């Protein structure tokens, strides 16, 4: 996936992150290195909602192991890309 494609996914994540955090998420300048809890500002309970939002937005299924591994925005982008590729096969 190109850098451009990854950046597009990050942009698509901004409203999702805002929604799951009830507007608390800091998404103005969101980089792939941003940590979901520490930098973006999601609470640990928001991560469960994030999982469901990702599954809905990208019409896929995220396993428990994958959900637990989501620590940074890069992790989220990687899971979305992996699931998108798998679903298109």
C-alpha cells in the first residue's frame, strides 16, 4: 500500500476516533506513530467501541488478538489493510 493510501485511511479514522471517544480524541494532526490511548486520548473502554466501529466501517471482522494488539494508529492502519486485502481475495 502506498503512503498516500495509508494517509487516506488515517483521514478516514479521524471521525471514527472522535465518535468512539465522544469528541475527546485529539485527531487534528494524527500520525501513524500516535499511540491510541496516550497521544490520541482514547480511554481503554473506547477501544472496544473502536473495534466495532472499524468492523462496521470496513465491513470486516477483527479478532480478539488483533484488537488487543492495537496500540498505535499504525497498528490500526495495518489491520485495516490486512483485512481489506483478505476480503478482496
